[in-house]
């Protein structure tokens, strides 16, 4: 069952929906120059997608909620397993799913946290194949 799911996931590479209804990539995956500090590079583990306050994160594919993680500042991350692939949705506030829930493509999994100081609402979207990080941009439309 997991193999079939992973194979379907792979077949949809480049065609999967965005994890937010609308947004703008404010930090790409991989090594890149720091946005404000000249001469400094940063390593981004996933896509940082800015969206509007109150927006929800959505599962990009059918899967099972593998884990819920508590992050600093009371923010949460949801890990969804799609066979041997795992998508991670970080910087969430209110969750609509719990561990072991079965989720469908496009299902809302939680509200994205809005920083009270900056007013920014940013989802951090990470994708793994087994334990290897993938560039999420090459998987979603």
C-alpha cells in the first residue's frame, strides 16, 4: 500500500498542488545569499511561502499524519506520510488534524501562524524522500 502511494506521489512530481491557496515564495530551497546580510549565505531546508493572515495549509497529496511537532513559540508542524515520502508543514497555529489521521489532497490541516510583530504569515514547506531532503519547488505546480 505504501509503495503504491509513493509511486503515485512520484508520478505527480511537478503537478502537485500548492500547500496554500495563494502565496509567494519568499525563500527558496537550498543555499542562497542572506536577504539582508551581505556576504552571508543561508541553507534553506524548504520553501518559505508568504500568504495572507488567516490562510490555511493544505495537504498536497493523500497520506497519513505521521506526527505533530511542537515548535518554539507554541507553533506546530504537521508531518504527512505519502509512502516513503514525507511532507512537512511548519509554522502552524490551529491544527485540524491529529496523529494517524488519513488526509486527502487539498485537505486543510491547520491555520498558518501570523507573527504578531512583523504581521507576516509564512508557511515553511519541506519534502523528504526517506531521509533525503528534496527541493519542494520541483514537486508543486
